[in-house]
């Protein structure tokens, strides 16, 4: 039986098992194996040896609202850095891609994330767009289930 591909607009973001907010965009679901070149002596051949795994920052965008959990999380990280205390990391972030009937088909698990950048909306007196805030997170790994 042939399955239809999943659509990009059916997804949920959970932080520590709780759906915090509806996000208009999620990006940064990237992972790359970095390699190092090793030139074999006497032979015109180059080996590519794995050096490490590089994860992109996770970027969450949503319409700004009175829900301030994400801004508070960012502010808590700023305070922790300022006072030299432990950075509050999320124990688990999941991005769930849903099928046509609302069941999750693919899960991206992000390990030990914390915010490193918050961006407020671009404001314009002549526009009518939704005010978007952006939260950028670093993390220790991405697993696809």
C-alpha cells in the first residue's frame, strides 16, 4: 500500500511533554557528520574520516501572544549566565509531524536544549501581518523516531 507524503503544516511542538504554543514555523532540523580529509601517502587517494556531529540550532517562530513561557525561559537563561548559575535546559523537546487524521507519524527528539536568541517582531505602521517572535535553541542532539 502506497502512503501519501506528510505535509509540512501538520505538526506539534512539545517542550517537556507539554504543547506550549502553536508555532507558525520550525526550522533547524538538520544534522551533519563533519569529516576530516586524510591523504594516504604514496597513493593519490583521500580518505574522509568522521570527525564529529554538528547540529543546527532549532528555530521556533510563533505569533506573539500573552503566553510568555518561552520568553521567561530565555530570561531565566540570561539570569543564569549573569549570576554564574546552572543554565535551565529542557529535558525533552519533540517535534511531531502528523498525518491527515491527526496521529503522529514522525517524531524529532531534541536533547538538552536551551534558548540562545530571542527576536521580537518587526513592527510596521503600514502592515497587517501577525507579529512574530522567534526563539533559537542550541541542543545536544537530534534523534528521529
